[in-house]
DNA sequence: TGGGTGACCATAG
DNA sequence: ACTATGGCCACCC
């Protein structure tokens, strides 16, 4: 009960650090947090992000291929794409164009 | 106790 | 580009 809440909190914290106009992957966050827990849990955390008081830019988290696999978990399926486009990230066929150009790796950017 | 399910990932073919 | 596996671990029967 309490254990996973800590994990969730850490995930939310990292996601909040993602700059506007950038994006990262579930696996990158899991790895940054120690990889003791799988990237599936990051997705699980995103599932709970809607009930957070603080704003969590979940739309900046995609899978390793830059695909918007979480779009169906937003209020409407097109919100995620809209938010990304609004930040200057182009999306085509539910996939970020030039993902590596926008990729934000917490391991490197947060330099730990 | 155990099986099924994920907003995943790496690897192999 | 695709499928198939195995690993991952919290959650829900």
C-alpha cells in the first residue's frame, strides 16, 4: 500500500521535470528509478496520475518507439496528440516524428 | 496459491 | 515492417 505510493511519487516527480516540448519513455523512467521495478509499473503510475493534485504531463511519456500507446487512457483519445503538437512535437499515425530529436533521457539530463 | 492482465522492453527470426 | 518469448511486478480475481 505504502510501498508503491513512494514509487508512484518518484515517477510523478520525474515526469514533472520533463521540459515542455520534450518527451521520454516509460523504460527510461524505470531505469532512472533503479529498474528494480519494470517499466510496466511506470504505465501503472501514469494510470493513477489523473488523480494527482499536482499537474503531471503524462502526454510527454511514450513508449520506446515514440508511439502514443497511452492515448486511450486520456479523457479523449486525441488529447495526447493535441498537447504534444501544441508543444511543437509532430505526431503522425500516433507516433512522434523524429522522436530521438525530442527524446529526454533522465539518466543524461538529470546527470546522476 | 496461481493465473491473467497491462500506457513496457530487449532480443530473435 | 511483423510476430513470438521471456522478463518485469502490482493488481485483481
